[in-house]
């Protein structure tokens, strides 16, 4: 290493130790606050998805259990079909619902969903509130499969 | 808080991805200085250094679980993220930085004309002159000088941070130092 290079390296060492050494304390405080908020959001999201999954599973179980009573085949099937059609009309159809058999008897279950899940079926949502829970009615057909969704508010 | 005071970066990032605040604080305190200094030396501005440090650790919060220790150290991983943010900031502020550099040069020339050479001032002036020379390097050369000479990162880590071969780091560093010496010689000629 020649003298000029040595001088450069000494200058670089001096420069390395010059000036502020670290970010402000305020930045650390801000980042910790942000981390807490993100952790809370993550926990809320996990809870909502578990809660809505549980609610739908419970609704299906109830439907299977009382299904024969609700869809009593002896009680004027044509009228019931009309009622079911009217009920279906109030709901926003789910993407794959067209491929399912027509609704003969329906059941409505109220659930809480993350707002983000409504985006996939075409509801416009405010992205800042994507993780917020929203109440919705889910229309289940006689087979226990969801056909449509209706926002409560 | 975490029971053990020092965890590996791997463990800390895993805990961060699970929402462990103490792990995040430990990881931040361990690495913020080098990220901040890297951004400061690359940009020459404390505001950018602060902004980049914030962006880097915000990124860590959301992608901690994607960290793969096989692909490099956490320091290299952080500097890789910091580098992208710094380059974005420099791109955004390019016209402003150029104007500021010109103003700094003029002010520095005026000072050199007006003042006698006191040793402390001369030392400061040399550091300032070198700082300007580093900031005037093209980004590809500047980043290797900042990582290897100013942040004392070894070649392998610098290569992992910049996503290039160790040989590339060596050759860029060699060229960058040559450019710096040229600039310093030119600066000395101006002040004589």
C-alpha cells in the first residue's frame, strides 16, 4: 500500500467514525408502535378467520340436523321453491354458486367476516379497513353449500 | 422480554414473524446502526438515513418469515433491502442533491479562501472533502466503499448484500479507491 493509499484509508476510517452514529430514539419508538399495531391486526385477522370458519361449520351442522324439517317434502313444494327463489334474489351470488344445484330449501346464517373476503366476490372495499370485521348473512342451500352473501349493514 | 439476551438473527427473525415484540426490539438495536450508517454515507443526508432505516425495519416486520439464512447473513439481507430504498431515494432526490452539492462546493471553496489552516479545521475539511468525494462516486462504486470501507463489512457479506460475485466487489472497490484518490488529488490542487 503506497502512502497515498494509506492516507485514503486513514481518511475513510475518520469518515466512518464521523457524524451521527445511529437513528433517532423517536424512530425506535415509532417502529415499536407500528410493530404492536401490526401484531394486533395479525391476531385479529387470525381470530376472525377462525370465528367465521367456526360459524359456518356450526351452520352446516345445524342445517344437516334440521334440514329434513325445513325442507319438508310434503308441504307444497312449488310455493317453497318460489320462496327460496325470492330469498336467493336478495343475496349477492358467490362466484361458484351457478355450478351448484338450484336452491330448494335455504337457510341463512349470520357470520362475521373480514372485509377483505368480500372483495373476492365483487364488493368494493376500503383497503385501509380490509381487516375490519363485517357482519353478513350467508345463504346456504339444502346441500349445506353457500350460495350467496348479504351485508347486514 | 426474551429470556436470553442474545439470540441468533435466525431465531430473532422467526420470533418477529410470530409477533414477538422483544425479538423485534433486540433485532432493531443490533442492526439499526449499520443500516443507518449505510444509508447516511450513501445519501449524505440524515433525513434519508432515517427514512431508509424506518423503511427497512418496516419491511422486516412484514417479510421476516421469508428470510433464508442459506442465502446470506441477516446483515447482508438488511443491507440488500436498504440499498434498494437508498437508490429509490437518490433517484427521487437527484436534482436536489446535485444543486445541494454545487452549493456545498461553493461554500467550501469560500471557506478555504477565507480561513487559515488550523489543524482541526483542516482535518474536518479533509473529512468533508472525502465525504463529498464518496458521495460523488457512481452508486455502484459508492456502495462497495460504504459497505466495505466505512461499515467494515467483509467481501462475502457485501457480495450477498449487493447480489453479485466477490470478484466484482474486489474490482469495484479497487476502482472506487482509485477514483477517490483522483478526486482527493484534484481537491488538493484546488485548495493549494
